[in-house]
C-alpha cells in the first residue's frame, strides 16, 4: 500500500494577513501529522510490518545516491519502533543512523522522517 503524504504549500496570492497564513499552515501541518500518525500506528499495532520511503537522488561525479528511511519494530527496545536511515550509493546500502520511538507523537515531534517524503510504501 502506498500512502501520499500531504505537502505543505502556500499560495502567496491566496493568503492575506497573518491570521489566515497561520490558519493555513496549521491546517496543512495537521494533515501531515495525521498521515504520519496513521503510518506509525499501523506498524505499532501489527497491521503492517514496515514503511519505507526515499528522498530525491543526488548525483555527484562518480556516484549517484539517495537516502532511504525504514520504519519498523525496534530490534533494540521492546514496544518501540525504529527508524533506520541508510544511504544507497551506486546500489550499495550504507547504514547511517537509527532512532527509537515509543509513540507517534515522539516520532512526529522529532520530524524523524527527513526532509520531504511524498509517497510512503507500507507493507
């Protein structure tokens, strides 16, 4: 299953005044939080085993790479989910970090998912 993550976008011609801007930002940020909460809770409840997503690729002389994120049950702490982050460079997986999260709010608060996931695959 693929889940589309709402993107925060602002149309400067449509929004006038600080109150409207804040309201629009709150609305869009809440939609993002709801999507990530659903993903987190699906794995935490056992309904899914893993969610993963990729950032946009980066090309440099001699290699092409991208960051991949995988959210799954923690191998380190019972009752937690683990976010594993890896770089995929020329097809080779290079682990970079992992973090443990015991609830969706912690995962969302730390903005652990990277810069801009657009589509998340949940299995």
